[in-house]
C-alpha cells in the first residue's frame, strides 16, 4: 500500500515536471518573438530578410543562422561586424537589459521563423 502510493506520487511528480519543461521551452520561443519584434525587427525586418543595406538575410540556408547558437548569442550580446561590412550589429540589439538567456530565446525564435524560408 505504502509502496504503491509512493509510485503514484512519483509518477504525478514526473508528469508535472515534464509539462513544466514543455511549457518553459514554448514560452522561451514566445519571449524571443516578443523581444525580436521590440527592436531587432527595425533592422532585420519581420521576415528576417533585412530592412537596411548591410543587414544580412537570415532566411538563406547558408547564411548567418548556419552558425552555432553560442556564436550567435555572443554576437548579439557583444555586437558584431564582419570584415568590410557597411553596418555593424549593435551590442544587445538596442535592448540594454537583454540577458544571454533572452538572446538564446531570440535565436530559437529566429531559427523557427526564418530558417529555410
Ligand atoms: C541598428 C540595426 C540593428 C538592430 C537594431 C539589430 N541588428 Fe542584428 N545585425 C545588424 C547588422 C548590420 C548585422 C550584420 C553585421 C555584420 O555582419 O557586419 C547584424 C547581424 C546580426 C546577427 C548575425 C551575427 C553573425 O554572427 O553573423 C544576428 C544573430 C543578429 N543580428 C540578431 C539581432 C537581434 C537578436 C537583435 C535584437 C535584439 C538585433 N540583431 C538588432 C543590425 C541590427
């Protein structure tokens, strides 16, 4: 009796932990989308193709989104300028309070929204 209620309790705890994890990951893409649309969109555009000269097209399959998450997060946080580029990516993209986790969420959103389109 004792043993089976322990089993049920751990099963319930497992399900709760699992659904919390799933909710957290979908929320982070949503957070990424909101943040992207707050400032990044001004230069990168709602379709990710870039609205100004010198802004890269994120939808190209061999483009910027083919870099690793870690590299992209670092370039968002610290800013980035390719050799010979006419315009630089500003550090944190204009969101002064941006955290690495939020930058990661934006990268996740960009991959979902722009990759292969
Ligand atoms: C003032 C315009 C501007 C804003 C605002 C801006 N970007 Fe950029 N971004 C650029 C430009 C220009 C580049 C290309 C720089 C280069 O390669 O020299 C770039 C490049 C990037 C790259 C590719 C970096 C790489 O490694 O190739 C990512 C990812 C990126 N931006 C994400 C963001 C995110 C996320 C935001 C919002 C938090 C944002 N950008 C806001 C102009 C902007």
